[in-house]
C-alpha cells in the first residue's frame, strides 16, 4: 500500500514509525490508549532510539486516551495549520494519532510515522518557489488553510505573534524551506522576523539562511531554509534528528510557557556532548531574546539538532520577531524568576552559573551581544511600522542593553 485518504485516517489503528528511513517501531490504538513500542529486529540491529525520551527497550509505552507520547505530539503543527489539519482530517484535537498520520511522512527531524504496511513515499512539495514573482501568496495562503492542507509537520510557531504568521513547507532553489506569510491581525510580522534574523546573524548567533521575498503582486514572504535537511554527496536531501525542549524534557506542547529558562537549558545541554559549547549557544539565544523584546521565545523555540554521526548540538535560532511592536513586553519564559524588563546582567550571570559556565565566559557573551547591538539597532528605522512605534522599540532595546551593561 502507498496512500491512505486523509479522511480515512481516524480508522487507522496501527502506524509504522521510521527512524532515518529505517522501520524502528509502531504506534497502535488499544483499549487503554496509544501504545508505542520498538520492533525486536530494530532493537537487535543496534539502531539509535527514536527520541531522547524513548529509550530502546522491550516493554511498550502506553499513553492514555487519544494522546501520543510527548515526542510525537511535538511533531504536530501549531496554530492555524493545526486547526486546518483537524478540519481536513475531520477529527477532534485529542485524536493525536490521526493528526500525526496526516503529517507524519515528513515531520521535523528524521522520524516519520505512516499507516502500517505502507511504503514510505516522498511527500509532494506544497509549493515550488524558484521564482517568487510567478507566485501568488494570497492564493497559497488560502490553499494551505483549505480542506486539503499541506501534509508536512512544521511545529515551533509561536502562539502569541508568529503563530498568527502562517508557515508552510515549500521548496526553493536551495532546497526544503518554510514560507512565512503575514496575517491581517499582525501587520508586517514577516518583515519583523526577517529583520531580527539578520540582527541575530550580525550578533554572531547561528541562524538558518533566510530571505525576504515578494510575489508577483508585491506581497512579502519570509523564506527560511530548513536546518533539519542537509544535502548529501549524491545531491539528495537527508533528514537530521531534531527535538525541541518540550520533547527533550518529555513534556507536551501545552507546557511550553510553564517551563523556566533554567529547566529548558539544563534539559537541552544534558543530551549534548560538548556541554560548554551548548551552554554558550543557548546563553546567546536567551540574551538576544531579552534584548530584542521577543516575548514569544517559549520552550518549543529552543531545540537540539543531531549530526549525521548522531551527536547532538544546539540548533540554529528560529522564530525571532520582536513582540514589542504588538504590545507584548514580557518574556515568554521566566529567567531567575523574572519575566519583565527588570532582568539584569546579574540575572544572566546567575543563569550562566546555572549552565555551569565560568563567569568570564558568561560576561564575554554579554559584552559581545551588547557591543554588536550597534551593528543593527540604527537599522530599526527601516521596519515598515509607524515612526513612534519604532522609536519606542528602540528605546526599549536601549534600556535592556543598559540593564545588561551595568555591573552591580
């Protein structure tokens, strides 16, 4: 078998779970809930675990009601795309296995989930963008949220601001990517994120390549290259393992705002080999989120990425728009018990200590990010927002920079 109609997915009782294109395990509906287990052949082959929270073992794992284990729940899209998917599948939001089957053939990372006995097939690209001027993003937006939405899982889109920004899988000249479009209720969030992705890059933070593009009608879109796909020597694309902080900590996506920065950082660092390098990378991402008033930097927006050899590292930063321009001034995650502008250099010094960094290393990161703010702060005037809004944002960033500069 090669295909199941999307409307038939609620009747599927068993699914095959593939890890890096190898059949590794299964998901099955039972009277007790959803059961996940490894195939004996896979256990004997010495293959890697499907996820950091799903260790290799003979005993199956059962989750109650219609919920799948947290790792699999974390593969589902969020926001409007999840609602569109639920309507297309014609199922309830708690029927997670059916929703997972709808997008599981090409989820984030290197794990795929398909109906039992079906052959893995390449997922058709929702949109080819070789020449954006030939596209109509308004039509693309309508199609992506219609009755036959794209069947690729791209989670990690925030709930406050950029959850309203529509994200969909596409293929551009550089390979698989994510196209983000503006929603009417949050104007210019695409240009907003494009600016802060570039600001992060100038600040020395690892980010995925991206480009602000326009369709034939001048409608903007943000094209971001997928960092979980790499090109091989044969010219094909290979999937890399990837997990966000909720998945690593074994928490469902609903916990993404309730976790602390300390819990998230400790969890992600614990599965990496070069822990000091991982800690420095995360520190940069958290400091940048504070500096730029990104109130949407929640647990699903910090991730680890696996290499071809299987070693974990901190993923590039993503989902970076400032929420300040839309009236959201607080942090999504507490750090040192604080969420507001009262975060200081001492707060991050304590955070660095929690990450087991030497004080000198923590202060070096702070000094670098403070200094590199000068590389982009004056370009805020290029954002397509009212002058007064941009002026307030600039003052907020300057105040936060001052908070991080002062040594107490």
